C-alpha cells in the first residue's frame, strides 16, 4: 500500500490543480502554539469538463464524525474522468477540536457561531477567517455535514431555508427522515455561505463520536443525487422524498427539575400533545417530573444522557408537518 506525500498550500487555487485527477492537499490557516499553521485537509476531485464547484464540509464540530466517513465513500463513488466541475471535500474543518475529541475549538468557542471570523481577534476568530477566505469562498454550493452533540442523538435530518428556491432544491434532493425549515442563524457557516451567494444547507447525520453506516449511506445517496441535478455526474436525479417528514419549525423541550431522566420516544416518532415523553427521578427512584409534549410533532433528536440538571434539553420536536410535495421539487427530479 502506497501512502502519497501530501502537499501543504497557503491557499486553495483550484485552477492550479490538474483536471481529471484526485488531489489531496493541506491548506495552512492560523498559527498554533507551536508557531506553525494548522493544516486543514482537503480532497479535491477535478473533472475533465467545466462545471460547478461543490463543497462538502465535515467535523466543523470536532466530535461530529459521520461526515468524515461520508466523504471517504464519496472518493470511491466519484470518478474524475466522468466528473463535470470540481468536488472539494473537507473531512475535518475544526482540526484542533478533532484532535481533542471535542465539539469546540481549542479556545472553547463554537466555530459555527462566529463565522466568518475576524482577521484580528481570538484564536478561533482568526482560524475561522482564514478557513472562510482560503477554502469556503471558492465554492459554488455547500453541503455542511453535522451530527448531534455529545449526550444526544439525531435522526437524519436537514436544516434549510425552504423559502429560498435554491436551498429548498438542495434539501429536497437529499434522502433524510425529516426536513426542518430553518432560517440561517447568525454566525453559522451556512448563513455566511448563503449571504455570499453560495447556496448551502446543513445535513445532520445521526450521532457524535461514531460511524453510523446506514445513515452515512443514505447521506451519500443524497449527495450523489445532488451532483446529478447539478449536471456534475451522468444520470437523472430522482425524488428521494417519498417518506420524508417536512416541518416548518422545531424547538427543544426542556426539563424543569434535575435528577435522573429517562426519555421514551424513538427518533422520527410522532408524539401527541400532552404525551409523557420523559420522566425525571430523584436518586431514590421517586418521580420528580413528568415531561410532556406541549404540541404534537415529530422527534428530530433527543437527550440520551441519564444525568439531568434542571433546564436540560430533553427532546427536539419538529412541528406543523407539511406535505412532502409542498413547494417545488427540482425540475429534473422524477
């Protein structure tokens, strides 16, 4: 087995990379405490013919790993000599967080709340600034891959602005269990991309600190479907939305008491208003609180850690179901 030497670059210049090949490079961003730059790994597949630049990012939160495996499977699925355009994949965006196996950056800041960063500021600000300028700004489209945070589990679901035609199309090309109408939150990578004419959605792939191959494979199917829609690959894109649940809002239900919690519904379950979704016990096994759904809806994610303080997130509820045929399905999806 041959391991190729990986080149380090100050910036991502796609035009310098040979067409019809897979390239592996490291882009240098801000300096770490060793006085050398952090190196962000990129896998770039350049097609022989012109086409869009599709970016796929993973591990912006350092312990959200399902996107890494998705990208590795993309390498095998996409052939450079049959590709139109360029596929840029970033398996680990938050290098310090990944190395420490934690969600946040090395200064305990959430990178997905401070985009596009600042050229002068905290270490996370500078890292985010260079990451945006050197890598993300080169994309025409962005699929940002995430998972649940520690102690919680997620369905396979999409966050997207469904009132925007381009981002709605990107969402409807995927293969999720649930799609949630989410306007772009300030400071997120998705918000910066959409504000800068790079249509972007967030794909939430299950749980942190694990590879869940059934969800990874479904995500892979959706990304390949997207590439067919963008004419980057041969084949006709198809409608994968037959069983998807579409919600026009979502929110977390919190506990009011602390103790030991047991959360009952499973992912993608329908829960009814007034249904008991969790029980909080004291350490003697006495019931302190019955947590109830205050609306009917679908379980997007939930807490799985029994350790519960007052005010703990219990269940992520998607509400106001809309028919999957609501809005426009992309024109070449059958």
